C-alpha cells in the first residue's frame, strides 16, 4: 500500500468521512492505520464487510497494518455527536482575580488554577463542548480578548469559541462555576469572529489608596488622609503624557526600541473622583487604549507613582518613552481591573443584520455593578486595608534602580 503524504492527510480523512455519510445501509467499519515516517493517519468509514490490501501482507518494512472491527453503537453515537454542526458564540465574563493564576490556562500545570480552567470545565458539564476537545483551543477556535495576570480581575472580559449547544443559558453554566467567576451573557457572532482581533479598544482601571500619591510621603498612611485637590490635578497631568502613540518597549518584557509592536496608542488616561470606603480614601486611574502589552499598565502606574512621590522628576516620563533602556517599577496587580472591551466596528457591521447580536455591555450593566460591589472591590480594598499591599510595594520603590548599567541617562534627582 502506498504511503499517504502528510500534506494530503486532511483530504484523505474528508474522503473517508464522505463515504461514511454516503453509504448508510452498510454497517461494518474498516480502520486503516498508516505509518509514514512515524506519522500515523487513521481513517474510518462505514461501508465494507471486508478489506484486502495486497501490499500489506508480507511487507517487510511494516509500513501498513489493516484491522477490521465491528462499530459499536456507542462509537457511532460519539462520531455523529462530534460531527454535529457548531456555531460561534461570544461569552461575556466577569471574575475576581483572587486565588487565580491569571486568565489563560497553563497546560500541564494543574496546580496553577486559572479562570479558563473553570470556564472550560463548566462548558463540558453543560454539554456546550465535547470533553475530548475541551483543551484543544484550535479545534474550539477559542480566543480570549485580553490576558490578565495573577490576581488581576475583570468586569468586561470576552471569549469567543464554537459551541455544540446554543441553548445553554448563562445560569446553567454559572451553576458549575465558582462564585468568583460569572457568565454575564452569551451572544451569537459571525463564524470569523475573533474576540482579540475584533476588539477596537480596551478599558482598564487601577484602584489604589490616595495616600500613596503624596509627594515624599512615607510608605505607611493613615485612613484619615484625604488627597489635596492640587495633587489630584497633578496626577491627571502626569497621566496625560501617555495619551497618543508612543514606544512602550520599557513598559514590558522582551521588546526593543526598534520593535514596531512596542508602539501602542492610548486613547485616554485620567483619574476618577476619589471615594471613601471603611474610612480610607481611594481613587481609580482609568486607561483606555487599542491594546496593551504584558505588564504595561502596571508599569505605567508604577512610574506615575515614582514621579508623584518625588523619586524621579517629571522629565523621566519622556525618557521612559524614548529609545534608552530603563528599568521601570511594576505596581502590584491587586488594583488592576479589566473594565470593558469594546466592539464598535463589529456592532456597526453585523449587530443589526437580523442574525447576529450586538456585543453590548449596557445590557448587563446592573450585573456588572453588583459583581463589582460584591466580589472585586472587597478583594481590592481588603488587600490594601488589611494586608497593606501598596504600602509594602512603596518600600521597595524607594530602593528601585531605574537606570540599567551602560545607559546614557543620568538620574537628575536622588532617590529617597
């Protein structure tokens, strides 16, 4: 028997599958297993009661092997189930980052539990995806809109994938999810939809104690502290440096100044009005951009804090966005939240075609607010008020070395 080239494997399998569908009156199965350079191709079809391969018997190289088996009802049901047509859907997610090692699953590292681990397990239990392909992102066409680090929460995460059961409601999936993860809605989308590529922009927030923004202040802060209005405006002024297109190679890992992918466009950056919880004052830094790299937002916040507290001068913001290599401090992940993902262009093109649904967070706004108040904010505030997460990090900020060895940049002010 002549070996099948690897490039023709897909065509070969489709021919056999077509034969099975075309001959429903035949009940036996021939399973052909072909080894070609240690590459195994398996093809099945219902049709022949016997099969003879002249080249198989006496083949000294052991290239071909032929088996004839009777197909069980369970096998037939399984094969028909896998061939069931699937449509693509977008799942709207909210989750608290507590106890999770980020959004993206880590194959082979079961001890590092992620949000995707729980989501895919729940989809299997509700019959939305087959268990045999639950961890095959390519087969499911699974794509997340944004990856979040360990401890980072999300109120507007979106994943796209193909599902078997289009009638599975959010409540059914939420039944198998822990309280820290909630499905807010499921929308039918186009077959070519990709939650990452079709996203126009992403909005993040970073919540922190206002006392951490005091110039020259100590790492320890009192709950009675209230941010002066002038300092509030000064922070907004510093954040405005990030707006527009800049080279953020210093704000991530593995990027150089000449890497085109390090250039990112930031649409807006500002502080929200301060609010008081449990006697302490907090504020949220709002950042909206087309896309963000790993650790980019945490380093953007870290550098603003370094300037606000007097460790470096304001001009250092310009240097950090330049070509020189600078070591920028990375703020804790506790206060970072993916607030919303935006799909304006997709909604404009497909949202009113009568087949697909708009991806609108306004429809689940009340659920988002409730989840934030119940899960996300208590997690952040307790981490600051009880564990002093930001206070411990500010102690390391005093000793941070901003200039890499060999850099031409000289610090214009001494660190505390």
